[in-house]
C-alpha cells in the first residue's frame, strides 16, 4: 500500500559536535520518504523553490519516490538552521526560514487520490490539516509536530490532532503539548486530543507506544551506537520506518505495530550515522534486516 507524506522538503544548515554542513538536503518529508521507501511506495506533497536542483530531486526519485506532488514555486526552498550540543537528543533551532512554505496551498495530484495511508510530517499544522481534509478516503493518518508549532500554533495544532490516528513525537514535545511532567500523564492527556495511539520517541533510549483504548504500552529499544554524527532526521526516519512497515503489511495487528516500532528504531539508528540523509541513501534492505535482528537480540530472552 502506498503512503502519501506532506511535510518540509528543505535545506538544512547544521552544526553538531562532529562538524558543520551548509544548505544540505533535509526536511521532515525528505527523511520520512527516504526511510519509508525501503518498505513501500511513497508519494510526496510539498513545495520547493528555484534553488532546488534536479540533483536534489534525484535523491528522492533515485529511491523510487513519487515527487509529482512537489510543487516548484518562485523563491527559496524552506531553510532550517540547527545545532546540537553534547545532548544529541535536543536540537537547538538557529533559524526557520519558511520561504516558499509561507504561501503554500497544497494540491493533491489526481494520481494520489487512491492513497490509503497519509503521514502529516512536520510543517505548519494548518497545512497538515488542509492535506488531511483533501484526502477524506484515507484509512490511517500518522502525524508529527515540533516545539515551534506547539508554542506558536497551538489552536491550529489541536484542530489537526483531532484528525490524526497515530501521533509520533519526542519526550520533550509530549510534555510541552500536554503540560504534564510525567510521560504517562502526558500520554494520557494527548490521547484525549484525537490520536488513538501515541508513539513517544526517547532519542537514543528507544520509543514507547501508548494506546487510547487502555491496551498496555509497548516499548522498543534503541541500539546503542558509537557513531552518532548528526541526529537530524532521526525522528522522521523513525516515522518512515514505522509507517512504511505498517503500509507493507496486509493488516494492522498488535504484532505489526510492535514490529513497526522496531523498524522505526532501526531506521532512526541508521539516519544518525552520517550527516544529512547520506546514510539512508546508501542503505540496503539487507542491512535493515540485519540490524532488526540486532535490535531483537538486545531485548529478547532466548
Ligand atoms: P527531526 O527528525 O526532528 O530531526 O527533523 C529534522 C528535520 O526537520 C530537518 O531536516 C528540518 O529541515 C526539519 N524542520 C526543522 N524545523 C521545522 C519546522 N518548523 N517545520 C518543518 N520542518 C522543520
């Protein structure tokens, strides 16, 4: 089953303790699509400016990603500047230049109208909601957001959340969104806002899925990795592995969800090994399976 993702397609200017990069390919939808493309067909809705070259687009099409929904507008591509200190789990935003995303009115290509799974990757919540409303026949909606939108677009975000089935955010975001200090209370509060399931990502410590119907939560580990060069995109790559795996399965069962949590962790762990999306571009499905088994052996008793 194919997935449609809407979200930022961007240039990132990054600084980590291991180096710096200027205007490299990034964006939530970019990381999500590259990651999900190892599991299923991916369609992207977004906008780029005239500084986005054929080579940038080829990174996506090279993985079989359908980019017909990426509009080219006059102006500059979204540009995010961020850095990480010793705590690689927390990005500090230096600037967010929305550029062509400022006046973006999403159009869904006719060819995308049969999509059953939608992912609202990080971007202004009103754009997420607009795309959600233009896709009334989807069967499953995943979503993400970030501290900026929780702070400056809270009412719009709360409207969007009513239409999201599975929300994936990190510890800090879940506490900000709910106003709670405990993760369990934060999850309980967010699960009254619309989502039926909530995945809270704990960075290098794994991720937990909570359910609105009272089903017991499930936690997947993260692989302790020696080489974390650039955490950018880890969350989106997690979401891509998680949603991509779900889309590749005939039915959404509890076992599929648990496996999806592991595949999410696997994809996040690859993303951080190189700067930008480099590692996702060079990855193979065999490497993914190999690491999936490593993840299992981390927590499974014989
Ligand atoms: P993460 O997976 O959370 O590390 O997301 C990293 C990506 O989010 C980067 O490639 C950025 O281009 C993108 N990003 C940063 N800020 C925003 C924002 N306000 N809206 C949409 N995307 C963003």
